[in-house]
C-alpha cells in the first residue's frame, strides 16, 4: 500500500489528526522563507508528543550541514528532506554525518532533471512541480509520465496531489509514497481535518 506524507505541519492538533487518520509521514518545514516555516522549539514540542509509528520528516532548503544537524538532533527527526539545490556530494556527506535516511526533492521540469535525480545516492527521491522561485508547496501538478522513470521503491510523488486525483496518480505511477501539502490546508500552515481525511482515504 502506498505510504502517505502530510507536509507543512505547524500545530499539534493538525499533526495528531493526520496520524489518527492514517498518515505515515509528517513534514515539518524549517525553511525560513516558507509560509509553513516552523521553529525548532515548536517543532520539538509537537514531535515529542507523537506516536513512534509516524515518521517525522525535517524539510530544509539550501541549509548548511551544521544547522541541519542541530535541528535533527534537537527534534529527533527521523528523515531529512532536502528541497533545495543541494549537490550529490552534499547528500553523501550529510548521510555520513547523520546516519539518517534522506529524501532529495527535484522539480520535475523535464527528462534531463529526472536523469539528474537518478544519479543521487539519497534513500528516496521526491518529484515535485516546478514554479520559478518556489521550493514545493505550489499546488501545481506535473507530467506524471516523468515519474515512471524513477525506481518506484524510492519515489515520493508530490505536486498538486489532492483527494480527487491521488488515486489516479497512484494507479499510473505506483510510487512508494504520495505527499500532500496545500490541498490539505485552509491556508498555508493551517490544516483542514476533512481535507486530510479525504486525501488519505483516497490514497489508501
């Protein structure tokens, strides 16, 4: 069964609702320029109350290794998601330093970007939509045929997924996991219980 990641968590209520509804992964955004940014202390307060079965994902964009390690250690993050322009060596070095699984996100612009993604030694690859100046959370979808070129066992599919199209996306691509953010929100950083419920039910 395809796993589900609910991203952009900023409140405990939203986090526990997502867990109780069946989310496998929760994403916490530590990118300061994001409307879904959450600070270390607030994130830690939420994460330490969550059950062990849900995986906590820390999202970083072009952050330095020291800051990533400090945040990961403080919050006991399970998985690091790199959503910026991090290079292959950065991923290798970070994995050696932290010994945690890594999701490397790529904006699915074209075949060239997909071939680039396949060269990375991250545990997982996330494919997201491209919008100039944005690193995820755009609510736009991309050509899912591009995603078929990635080993499905490594693939997190993101970008414009909602309760109405996620089943189609899963049937077409067969990803390891699907990721939703804006489609589960009332506004950036504030989740809607029914939207989360509908998305997870459709995905599962």
